[in-house]
C-alpha cells in the first residue's frame, strides 16, 4: 500500500470516523430548513398570542364551550317541552288519519310487533290492541310512553332508539287507528277506556 495515498484527504470535506464509518458534514436540504424556521416562528407566535396576548387559555375555552353546550341543551329542552304539551296528541291523531302513515306503521308493526301482538293487533303474548281495554292507558300519551319506554315486567321492549323517528310515529298512528276495531283475539285485559 502506498502511504502517500492513504494520508491524502480532500481539504473541502472534514472527515470524521466513528466505528470505521466515515461521516461527512453535509448541509441540510433547503426545504427542511425553511420548515424548521417556520415551526420556530409559529411557536413564538403561539406562545405570544395564547400565553401573553388576547388568546383564550384552555380553561377559558372550556368554560365558553360549556356555556354554549348548556344554552343548546336548554333550547332543546324548551323545544321538547313545547311539542309535548298537547301538541303530540294532535300530531298523532293527524298521522292516524293519514293512510300512508298508517300503512307504513302497519308495515313496521308487522315486522317488529307481530310476535307478541299478532298480525292485526289482536294479541298473542301481548294484549289485544283492538279492543277498548288497556292495561297502561289507551290515550295517545300512554301509548307513546309504552312504545317508547316499554314495560319490562310485562315483557314489552322499549323501542326508543331502536325505531327511526318516522317509524316510531307511524307505529303509534297505526296502533291508534286499530283501537276499538274489535278484531277477535285475546281476551280483554286492563281497564275499559
């Protein structure tokens, strides 16, 4: 081996050797440097704006969001209260007069309720819905309550959240429409309405 060639090093590159690996001091790419500088500038702006400037602190942002959420919740509760005070009975009675709503309600009833109430509501395991006798009340609010919340001790499922809103309303309209049609079936249960 030639000792002269081994000892020559280029003057413009500083060579560093670690673990028999030659490393060179290369410049970083321009795009990487610009991204680094922008990140530093953004960090300075963020700290200045949110910690020393007009920006909201995290606890202030949380308090503001909680106030907005509370206001929205109160608005929804007011709307629900406005629709439940007597307006529900008018809506369901109007739906019960609509042939398309009653027909859709019957389809949903046949798909979901036949196992307990039979094909036409004459009752199997569940009560006869076509007579004048009702266990939990035969007014529209009672029917809505039973379908929505169910009656666990009697085996009636709660359909709230299971049925879509239009299915729920149309089933109530259908049950209301078959009330007092007296289809022969299960013996009367409950009190006469």
